[in-house]
């Protein structure tokens, strides 16, 4: 007997099976929604720092660093945690070269998505040399390490 024949003979059983499958999928999605490692898809705010990652503060995420804040140059600060938020740390900093800054979201010229990669520079807090984001060495900088657990990004509230 084929599946079609079974559905024809017992339509209520087929509907019951479909309802159970949807219920299981819904329960999985509902439980997953409360998980600590949800992906943060979009935030209108990002962290910035004026003191090389020692302290950070939320600012409009569309601003292209460096920006001026209280007379000081601020760069984007990527904050992570390894212990579910108990301890937070600045993993790396980001800024844009002046030629690329005008082509990113915070500039006056039309937005150029390639400028957000090609014109970006990154470094770890405490280091003095900025590395082009397109340089293979930049990948190591942008991958935070944890002694225990996995790094989880922290976003402004």
C-alpha cells in the first residue's frame, strides 16, 4: 500500500501525523529561542572605545570608525565573553582608512560594501600596528580565544 492510498483511507490519521510533526518542530524552535548562544542578527548599536579597549561604550552601529567622541578618537570595539557573560573582554578593535571611510555606511558618499572590508584595519588591544582586514594575519586577530568555553560576542543592550 502506498502513502497516497494510506492517506486516502485514513485522512484523520494523516492530519494527526502532520500536526505532531509541526508540534515537535515548534517545540524545538521554542526551546532553541531561549538558548544562550542565539545568533544576534542585527543591532542598531555597537561598542566603541577611546582607550584601546580598556573601556567601551555603545554608539550608533552605522557610524564608521574612527569617530570623534568628547574630543577623542573612538574606534569600534568587538567585545566577547567566554563564561556566559560573567567576564567580558575587548577581543579586537576596528577602524577604517580615511579613503574607505567615506564609502562605508557612516560616510557622505554612496555606501560601498567592499569598502567595509577592503578599507578596514584591525588590531588587538595593546598592540600598536593596525593590520588590513584583507591581510591573512587579520583572521587570527578577529578570532578570539578562550581558555575554557567558546567565545560568544557581546552586544550593547
